[in-house]
């Protein structure tokens, strides 16, 4: 028998909650593929792998590291970092820039030409209209 307080807490969970989002998307290629196809409006995206809550550490001690909500790789080697953000204050462009930099750091093998670096994307899905443009 489940406690009614627990049932209420579960009923109020959304995909903006890290716990539920992680359970839904970790290693779930079809779910990540569906989400990316909707957000990017591209039905040809084929996700090869998906990891939730992957930590990327800064190269220098004492510098900011990040924990990626969802990291997906598609069939072309493009990396897509999907960040689900409930709080208004966490969806700033500078945060996306840091995520992009840390994702890009691990993409290009030593000795490879810069032109060989695959594209990478940082996608913020926010609960609130960050740009106040009348859009989610």
C-alpha cells in the first residue's frame, strides 16, 4: 500500500523534475529520438546513444564543471545536450555557452583537423517563457 503523500508527490512530478526525467530518458533511445525530432522539427534524426546525468569536469581544479541532463549522439556523430530547466534563473545564455564548451572539449581526437569536428548542440527546454516571446 502506497502512502497518499507519496502518491501526491508522484502525481505532481513532470519531466522538469530531474528524478523523473532521468528515469524516462537514461539509455532510452526512442524517447530521446522522439524529443529531439519534436524540438528540432526534423523527423530524420536517428539517436545512437543517450545518457542522463553525465558529468563533464573542467580541465582545471577549481573551475566550474557541469552535469548534463541528457547527452545524445545521433547517427552522424553530432552531440546534443538537452537541458531541462524549471527555474528561471538557470537558463541564461552563459550557461549554454559553458555546456557547449565542455561538450566540445571531448569531441575532437588529438591530431584531427578542426574541420573534422562534428556539430554539437545545447538545447534548453524551459518551463517558463525565458525570452518573454509568448512561446514555451
